């Protein structure tokens, strides 16, 4: 097998190339993400999409990501990490071509879906590779690895805004091929280490038992919810599918799953929406408030700025966790993220940068530190528990998180337009509000973009003001999520304190 070929320490120059190849692969993943986000106003307008439809495409950039992470976790120890690397490479290339030739909602949707599958495959192999190679410093090195995500967003954003300014949006998205070629060159000739669980002789059944029936059912519910929405199979499809998967898992493993792991899975759904769901909407949400000061693409620069903060801080995570526990770090981050999001919804002008700084610091350690905690507490789970929690986070934000933020905006716009009509005896809602549309979070009405283009100057001013207000409402709603996370982390801190303090679990 590919994984059995090399088990050397990453202290050698050869294996450092392997680590940095994984780092560049994650940069390519983030590059594809931010290229879609920063051009969403362009392709959304070109295809005549509502805010909820834009949110659905942003969402499909995330939930298939999760499916590939989870599915590859079942077989990745058998087929080897290099096979997963080649699959991800093919998906990154093919998706770029599909998006380039897209001309409607479904063309963009399918291309983004395949891009997400490739990106998920990347995370499916880089996480266990690094967790195995640095099993005594997982928090430090997983944070450094995941500096590649915000690093890719910074790199992609700077290239798109500065070097590719004025370029057609499809060419901007095609730039993802640059880091893709680089990581292909770095990883193609490398051998990958044996995963920690395999090396210590933990069986496949024991690995699945760590996830258990409840964890498997939770992940399956999210998968079937999105598949059911696309195929219009009804709400029962997700419940029945999740129940069948859970029953099958229990029949094989005789395990419901580790309670602590199930609790972390639930937190991860909120965490992913707080970080990735909000990131999907930061550029359009901040465009209006920041444009008078920083000009065009102001909202995108806010996202790039917060991502740069994440890059810097993740490289120093090792020094921080020597002083406080990983859970204390997450609790502090949740507090900062809540404060930052709340003030982002209220701030104006340059104070937006202060609020964005607080939010950027807060979200910096969420994702990689959670992965490190899972790897440290559930080493028997191997690639399965490590990637299942990442996959569930992506599923949650892709299936519900990102569309909900768009839904909040559309719903707020509808109610405010109706209230304006009542107060001023106008009929804007009849002209500019669409008929009800269906989404995964319910029915909604949005602004008709074609009608808006034909509106008078006064009508546009009124509707643009209402749309700006709806974006602030979405951020205020999102600020509730890290508050919930803070409560959960405090519970975990007291739990581990009752057991003598937080300590990594060692495999015998």
C-alpha cells in the first residue's frame, strides 16, 4: 500500500516537502472558495439569481466537501492517501472547466459541487497525515497546516483584486489552477505515512465504534437533507435515511458512539456556520458600509484582512497552547467572535475594521484546534473521527448555515418593503418582490433583480437602503452562534476539570 511505503519523521527534508505540499493543497482549496465568494455579485447578477440562490451555490461549495471527507474516511486507509490526492487533483481541474463554461444556475451549481468534492478529498488526507506525523504536537501543527486555508483566501483575494482587477469573473475563478499545479508537483512523487490508528493495530470496527450509531446518523441526516432538497424527495427522506444508517452502524459496531465526541459534533455544526457561513457572506454584507471609505471590493478586503489575522495567529498556536488548554483557547475565541460579529452589525466607517479585527482573532483557532482535540481524545477513531467532524461542519454550514443567512436577508427585505408600503401608501412590494420560492429553510420572497434594474432613482435608493438593513440583521443573528459555543466550551472545561484536567489520550 502507498501508506506503508514511508514512515520517516517529518524532520527530514523529504518529508517536509510532503507537509508543505499538503499545505499548498489546502491553499488551492481556499483559493477556489474565495474566488467564488468574491465574484458572487458578478455571477449572481449575470445569471439573475436571488440572494437565497447565491447562498445555495455558496452552500454547495461546502456540503459536497463534507461528503467526500466522510466517504473517503471509510476507505482511505485501504486505498492510500496518494489515490485520494489524485482524485482531488482531477476534481479541482474538471470543476474549473465546468464553472468556466457555465451559463445558468445549474451550471454554476454542478461546477461548484465538483470543486467541493475535490476540496473535501484534500482535507480527508491532509488531516490524518499531519496528525500522525506530529502526534505529540497536534494542536500546533494542525493549526499551522490550517493556516493554509486563510492563507489561500488572502493570496486569492489579493490576486483577484489587484493583479486581476477588471478581469472577467470566470478567468478569476480559473486562477485556482495555479496552486493546484504546484501541489500536484510537490505531492506526486511523495510517499505517505501510515495513520496512527493503523500503526497501533486498532481495528477498523473499533474505529467505526468511536463514531457510533448516533454520530453516523447525525452525519447521514445532513447528507440526505441536501440530497432530498435537490431531488425534491420531501423531509421524511432525511429522517428515514439517517435512521437506516444509524441502525446499520449499530448492528455492525454495537456502539452508539462516544458521548464526548457526539457533543463535539454538535458544537462543530455551530462553529462551521460561525466561521465559514459568515465568511461566505462577509463581502456582500460589508460592501455597502465600507465602499465610501475603501471604494470597490471593500467587503472583500474585510474578508482578506480577517483571513490574514488567522494566518499569522495559527502559526503561533503552539506557543499559546503551552500556556492555556485547547478548550480555554476555544472559549476565549468564541467570546471574541460573538463580540466581533455583534459590532460588525452595528459599526460604520473605520470602526468596522476594529470589529473585523476582533472577529478575525476570534475565529482564528476554531477549526484546527477542534480537529486537534478530536485527534488527541479519540486516537482510536483515526481518520474516521478526525474527518467526520470536519465533514459534519461542512455539511451543516452548506446545507443550512449559508442558506439561512441568505434567507434572513430575503425575509427581512420582504417584511421591510411591505412595512414601507403601509407607511407611505406605495406598492413597491407588488413590483419588486418576487413570488414565494422554496429553499431548504422554508419559503421566502426576494427582490426581483430585473425589476430593480428598471426602477427609478428614488425607488432604487429606497430598496438599496432596505437591502443594506437586511445584511446588518443577518450579522446580528449570526452573533448568537458563538455565544452558544462559549457555553458549550465552559461545560467541557468543567467536565475535564472534574477528571483532573485536559490530557491527550495515548494509544497503548
